[in-house]
């Protein structure tokens, strides 16, 4: 983070841990002495619907909403959601997407298609986009619910917040008895 406000847009579908990830990111910024605000949309999240979270932090933040096309980073927990929101990324911004595909039930009706060639389309718009198979990493660690922490680890490489503070917050905010495995997942994400 340089001078000004850092804008992070996290997108995914219900059940992926978008809201916990945004809470953790906000808390890390706050314990580093920054003003941090967030705004979430999670209307149909319990039924696998879209979940988005705007996180903004800096010396002074006046609004929790990221201005249009001003996201410094987009962190997509589901690859098609990354493609859907990619135009909100500012020029030169960071795009990180989990390669996992979660096909919505409406596709089975035949009325809608799941997008094709998503990774290719993302890389055409953002050549430096980082596509990570966070689900496979989480499965290898023994818990597929670690995707969000892994992706925070990947994101942490591109924003100026101390690793030690991330680990402290993850330990405190992770679900009961999962602090150590979540810290391990975060560090694994930092290696991607």
C-alpha cells in the first residue's frame, strides 16, 4: 500500500468463506493502525448464490464501497465469478482466482450456460492474473474448507500488511480448533 486507500473486491458463492475472509482482512488492516471498512452482499448465499465483499483500508477511508473500476485487487473464490467481476479491476490491478468451478443449479435447466474458457478469457483481460487451484491445495491439507485462507495467503503477497499480523488474526478468528491448520493454509497460499 502506498499513499491513499487500498481497494480489495472479494467475490464467490455462498459457503466458500468470503465473509470470514473479508473479516480477517479488515481486522489485519485495523491492527496495523489503518482505517478499514467493508461492505457485503450475500442475499442468496445460503443457496449457493453470489457473495461479494468490498474491503477498503488506508490512513482514512470515507466509504466502504469501492468506486466503479477502482479495485486494486480482485480475489475470486470461484473462477466464473472472477470473470464476471473482472471489469471492476483498475488498470494494472491484481487478479487472483481460484480455479474451482461451482456450477449453479440454474445451468441444469438448460436456460443458462456456464461460461467456457474462463481462465483464457481472464488472462486475455489481465495477462498477469494468478489462477490457483486452492481447492486441490486445501484437499491436500486435509480440509477443503481452507480455500479462503489459502487465497488470503496468495493475496497477502500483493498488499503491504505484515505476515505476523495475518497469522495473529487467523489464529484468533478461525473456527474453533482450526487456528493451526488455517495458519498453515495461509502460509501455503503465500508460496503460490
